[in-house]
């Protein structure tokens, strides 16, 4: 609805309860206009788990599929609020969010990153991702948790099929390393180290702890 109603040159999808650095839009739009990029990408601060914070070290412009996937880290973190998008670009490729999905941005963003003519990485703009109780990602509601897991699985499958269709690597868990601790032949504790520095522990197949450190 927002994309259809928008009239400006660029669009940004900001969660209502998050924060931005004061000159966020000035820096992002300035870089996008100067480089004629379809998208501009910022760093962000993850309040709930500061180790997940991602920084953009310096301004750079990427245009090949491999570089866009690698520099944005979209395979592992597909948040749509990391970018501003040229509105004409979104409409040209008919990029919209799937209605009814709790994990809707990963499907949208992987396509946007792939189709963008170029993406400029902006070091001086930061998005502050706040931690709120009862948000979609922190809710204790069993039905919502089940729905979120199902949507995440759907998003993973979409990403894989999209990458295969367009013949590029996702640069994610394909390069992971796994250790399992078994009792009577049954895996009790599993440790997986993913590409891009993410480590996750599973107890009886259920994720119980994660550590992730990325510096772009």
C-alpha cells in the first residue's frame, strides 16, 4: 500500500518503534543521488544483541551480483529497513511485500538487491533497531512463534530457489561447519558455525543460543 501511494523519488521502510541518526536521510539520499544507485545501504545498531551490530566502514559502490550479495550481507540479514530504494526501481520490477507474512522483508530484499543497478554503502548513517517486548520477533505468543518459524522457513526456501534461478551464491549456511554431541546415537547438542561468523547452538534440534559478529 505504501509503495503504491508513494510519490517521492526514494522510499524507506522504517519500523515505527525504531530510531535513526539525525542526518540519516540526508546522508543516504545524498549518496544515492550522487552515484545514481537504485539502493543505498546503511549500518545498524542491534539493541537487543549489540554483537549483531553491523557497520559500514567506508563508502563504496557495488554493481556485480556477487559484490552486492557479499557487501550487503543480505543472505544472512535481509532487513528491508537497511536501505532506501528508488521508487521508480521498485515499480519497474514490481517489487512488493507478500501480504500476511511475518517474515516478509527477506523475500523482498533479496530480490531488490539482485535487481538493483548498483548499491552504495553509506558509512555515516545508522539505523537503531530497538528491542521491544511483545514485538513480532520477541513475542511469547505460541501461535505467532509458530507462524514466524513457518514464514522463516518459507523465506529460506524462496531465497534458495531465487538464487538457483538467477545462478548466484547466497553466501550463507552452505559453508557452515557442524558439530554434534550424541547420547545413545541421538543428537543432543548441536553447534553450527555459519559463514559470516554466526554460531548457533541447538538442544534437541531447538535453537537455544546464537552469537553473531559481522563488520562490513
